[in-house]
C-alpha cells in the first residue's frame, strides 16, 4: 500500500514536473512568437512611407508626435526628470540637446561609410562627447545661469540614450541632410516634451512661469511638484496622456525589444528583453 | 571629523539623503527597465556598484594628475566617458575569460551600464565634491571611493524596494490608461516621497 502511494506520488511528481516543463516551453515559444511578431509588425503608414520621413513636415510630425523620444520611445528619462523643475531650465536643456543631436547626427552620417562596424559605438561616443564639450563651453560662456541650474546634466547629455540611439538607428544609415533633419525633429520633440513637463511642474510647484509669478498660484505653491516625487508623478501622467492619445489614433503602444533603439547592441534582446 | 566617521557619513548619505535614483535622477533607465524581478534587479545593482567603484578609482586620479596638472579640465567629459567605456569592455573580457560564472550572471548588464548616467554622473560629481582645492589626494581619493560605493549601495536599496513594489502591483487592478509605465512611475514617485523623509538625517 505504502509502495503504491510512493510510486503514485513519484508519478504525480514526474507528471507535474513534465507539466511545468511544458508550460515553460510554451511560455518560451509564446514569448519568442510575440518578439518576432513585434519585430515583423509593420509600422503605421505615416511612419513607414519614406516620403513622409524625408519631407520637413513629415519629419517634424514624426519627431514631435508619432515618435516623441520622451513620451513614446521613453528615452532620455534622466534629464527629463531632473531639469524640468523650471520651464526655463527645460528649454535650455532641450536646446542644448538639440544642438548636440543635429551636429552629431550630421557628422556620424558623413562618416558612416568610414567607421568600421566593430568600433562604431566608441566612435559615436567620441563624436558625441566632442560636441557635448563644445556645447558645455558655449553655455558656460554665454549663459552661465543656465550652466548653474543644469549642473551635472549638461555633460550628461553625452550618455543621453536619444542621441546614441538616433546615431545607431538613423544617422548610420541615411544621408547627412536627412540625418540632420531627423536630429532637428527629435530635438524639437524632446524640447516640447521637456517644456510641457517643466511648465506643469513650475506652475504647480512654484506658482510662476519662466520666473514671472502667477496671481493666485504663487501664494500657495504645491511643493511636491518641484521635488523628486513630483517629477516621477508628472512624467507618469504625461505618458498616460500620450498613451491615451495614441490609442485613440491607433498608434502602436511600444512594447518589447523590437522597438528599442538599443536592441542591436543590447545583450538582453535575445533573452526576451529587459522588461 | 576623523576619516572613519566621514566615510560612514558619506556612505549613509549616498544611501539615504543623496540617493542617486530617487533624489538625483541618475540611472533611471535601468531603474525602470530592470526592476521587474528581484534577481535581475540585484544582478544589475551588483554590476552598477562594481562599475561605479572601478570607474571612480580610475577617473579620480586621472582628473587630479593628468587633467588638472596639464590644465585640460575642459576635456573631462570626453576623457571620462572613453575611459568608462574602455574599462567596462575590459572588465567584460576579463570576466569572460577568468570568472565565467560571474560573467554569466553580471555580464549581461555591463553594456547597459556603459552609457548609464549613474556611472558618468558619479565620476564627475566626486571630482567636484572632493576637488583638489579642498582635499589632499589621499584623503580625497578615499572619500571619492566611499562616495561611489555608497551611491551604488543606494542604487541597490532603491532597486530592491522598487522590485518589491512592482511585484505587489502585478496583482492589482490597474486602470487601462495607467497600465505599464505610467503606474510604474507613480509608484516610483511614492517611493521617492518616502525617501524624502530622510532629509536632514545625515549631516554632510
């Protein structure tokens, strides 16, 4: 009797182990299917047509609305959260990043046939770092107040995912003029998103707009919005709004590694992504 | 304040009051991306601590003895980022060859950390906080390393807490608009708010 129960228990153990294995295998294949589906998924027509990307209006629409680097691609989150305590800082950061983006996109696109594939990431980083140093010196000389308020985030533009991501995804494959246009579009999108966040946080958190005190709000500012938690909160709400708008217009909500610009260099992309 | 007390203060400040993720907004991308499961979060944090301490150990002397001695401070950004990128690449190769077990668990995250704000941010911040004007090299070096270590541990604490929060959120009923990243950010905002309570606890 005992032997029978033991063997029954062993069988059910094996059975459940087999079931678990099967479930894992199904999960694995499902995950792979989803991944390959996401990668093979055709982009919405407005983004896919080459003419839409190469006209000025098309590129700007793509950079600001359809593929906004902050709200849709969710890149460059660190400066978004840190520099948006005041709207003027937000604009300053946006303009600095746009300058670097345009210049580095152009140069990388000009050199795209010369840089060997193996050393392309260090080469991109060198080019981007040079432009960041130039912008740093320009800001220090002509806008020292902005330099004070941006602090460490000005040199940190060099590791901004947007710039490296666009260099990898776009500038290395397209002509200089198109790359510069793409840089401008992405930069304007970045600045717009930053300006949105900066305005909300400054108006609610300090009761002023670009330094000018507002009538009722400056009497009772909600300090929460100027501090760290407020940054996360406003960013979350903005992404929720962007998601809602994109669902209404049937744009894909970004998921998985197929959309991530770093997918080519990321070692997690083969293993189901970092999410 | 003697050195030991200063080191402990710096480490505690790095974890509680100057938390890199929750107060300084450095290293947000891995914070939001890799914190879904506790073991990946821990792996990422261990890699971040390792790279942060190593990079500071290399960049701080270079700032003192090369950049400042030759008057080349304006090259700080370029030199630092290239050193960090090269260092991480070297570490990956060495780990792969000599400690394959460690490479299997940490190696995946190393390329993600190269272009991470936290590492470059730490390298630049310690050269400003413990600059040659205020501290001699030996003293400043020890404080810089403890600052890097403390910030890394702060990153680990923030990741661990957040991984727990996200795990609890998985079983919650979330409105459709807020699903995914928005609710994650709201959760991060609440965790950051709790850390605000530590303000003033550590006097630097």
